C-alpha cells in the first residue's frame, strides 16, 4: 500500500518506498522520501547526505520510522 505526501507545489511523494530516494521538487528544492521519511532540503548535497545517513542507519539495524 502506498503512503503518499504532497509538497506545497502539489508534487506527490511515496513515503512507503522500501528505500530512501532524493527527488527534485517542481517548486524548487529536494525531498528525501521513503521508509516513512518526507524531508525537504534546499540543495541537493544536503539531501544526498541525509539519504546516505538514513540508508546507513537502516543497514546497521536501526529502527525505521
């Protein structure tokens, strides 16, 4: 089952994905979404850092949100 969130620009994101993704929003900025996350970042570098952090946390057996 998809769990969806909508950004202020109207773009729809699936937050129930099995992995974390970074997607450019049509209104500007980037969203990190998947595995229960829906986080906004102004720049791609910060979004990618967060995605890697979340993936590493999940691989080490951390709790998923």
